[in-house]
C-alpha cells in the first residue's frame, strides 16, 4: 500500500536551494478568478452611463467570454511547448493593463474591445492552472486538487459580483475595474515570487507549435472527450445565462438593490463551495462518473422546477432563489467531476486538453450570456427558458456521447483507503 501511496504523492520541484516552493497551485487558484464578472450588479448603471441597451451591455460579457475561450484554446497547447510560468506572467501583466483600459473606456465600443482582450489575458490563469495540476498530480489526488481549483473557479462568477456590489455602493462601475487592475498586479507579483516552472524540460513537446496543435486535433477525435466537454460546456452556459439574466430578475422584478442582489449571489456561491467540498471528500470513494451524473440530475431537476413554477404563475423571490441555488450547487459537482475526467482522458497532452476544456466552456458560455436579454418577455421566464434548454442538452450529451457507465477517466482505486475501510469493518479477534 505504501508503494501505491507514493505513486500519487505530489512531487514539488525544488528551488535552487533545494527548498519546496510554497503551495504554488494556490496562486493559480487566485489567477483562476481573474475573468471579470465584478460588474454584473452594475449592468443597469453601465446601460445608463453609455446610453445603450441591456443587451449591449450583456454583449460585453460575451466579448470577455469569447476572449477567455480563444485564449484558452491557444495558450493551453502553447504552454505544452513553451512551459507554464512565462505565459502566466505575460497574462497577469496584460490583464492589469486592460483592466485600466476598461475603467477609462469612453464608449461602449471601446469597452467591448477591451473586455475581449481582457478575456484573452485572463484565460492564462484558467487554462494553465489546470495544466499545472496535471503536471504534478495523478489519480485521486489530482481529482481532489482539481476540486479545490474548480471551487475557486466556480466562485469566480459568483463572489466577485459581491465585491462589485460593495464597490458600487461607494463609487461608480469604473472603480470596479480599477480594483481588478490592482488584483492583476498582485497576481503578477505572486506568480513571480512563488510559482516555479511545473513542466520539466524533458516533457516539453518537440516539433514546435504545429505538433502541439496536431495533438489537440487527436483529442477532438475522441467521442467520449467531446461528450464530457459538452456536458461541462452546457452546464457553464446555463450558469452564465443565470449570471447575466438574474440581475434583471432580482432587481427589476423583485426590487432588490445591487447590494441585496450581491448577497443572493454570495449565498449561491456558498452552494458551489459546499458542493465542491463534498466532491473532494467523495473523490476516491465514489466513481467520478457517478458524481457527474448526480450533478447533472440536480441541475436538471432544479431548472425544470423553476420553469414549472413560472408556468403556473408562481414567481416569488424565495422560490426563484431556491431553484437558482440548486443550479449553482449541482454545477459545483459537475465542474470538478467533468474536469478531472477530461484531463485524465487527455492526459497525454495536459495543456492541450486544458485548452480544449476551457474553449468548450466559454464558447457555449459566450453564446448563452446574451440570450436572456435577447429572447424578450419577462426577465424570469426568459432566463428560465435558456437555463432549461442548456440543462436538458447537458443531460442528452451525457447519455449519448459521454456514456458514463463505460467509466472513462476513472482514477485507480485508492487501495490504501479501501484497505483501511475494510480493516475498520472487520471484527476484532
């Protein structure tokens, strides 16, 4: 059992003095929150500031998501050939500069372009953070580390708006982007001080960038990988439809202030954190595919319930909030489970697999973000229709493409844990 334990133990690279770096993956967790959703409670104020429509402001988030998707697809494979640290430094620095451009934007056009580029820069932390975990962990320990990173990533769309709402209580939406610039500078400092290169020189992909993108093409020819990507992507699409649609539901329909709206988002963030913690505790004891199916069932059930209640004329803050909390909780299981499986299936090219994963997430997220505003009708019903469509699509691709009963991407059984459980269950002589 000791041999099995050593097989999956983290081997941190040492610095020049032989010391082990100080938990660098936590720095990556901080970088993972860099894609900015802090302005979500300020969407109505941005509409007034630029004298534009709500759909136009929602499209600024879509631009950021497109940048996140493109950046991850490109930077993930590139990091397999060039290493992780250099790209993280460039990404953090560029994110800081572009946050200031957003803060000073004189028009919605300049704002949208800056958000697009900001998304590309912020994608470095998301895609390379996952690749670093793959560099350093395998099996059940990788699942648990990815669970921690996923919890941070899931709270990125939810917790920053809480901070944004507090900032909006003392200043304009532009001050939010100044705060993001300061955060980017702090992240740049953290990467420089604490994050060594995690990809050994002998594992760098030879053949240059063409060989790296050939490896990505090979990943995309795997049916099961496409299935898991779509399950995750549809789940994230539903989450971003909730992100862009719920401020108008909570503020315009139920009369909440931006600060109150932020508190609702904070409560839902607790759901994602709790779900991620549950996943981390169960990883190694329960099959990853079983956990993924459970998460999808929870999200589908909550969204169907919300749609049913609205259809029969029940539209209250407590019922809507409860259903959205369930959606966030279910996705808190879907994201780490599907992430772990995808990176295991694509383990021969971790950066490319992480890039494809991030691209699938944010392409669908970018497509879903403006839909609640475009569909028209009452804000609650428009949001619920979009949520229902993506939740059902996630369930369909789970069955038809991912086929969880086949056990793709399952880590080796934690034999040490199993033996301890059997010993505890055995009667003493």
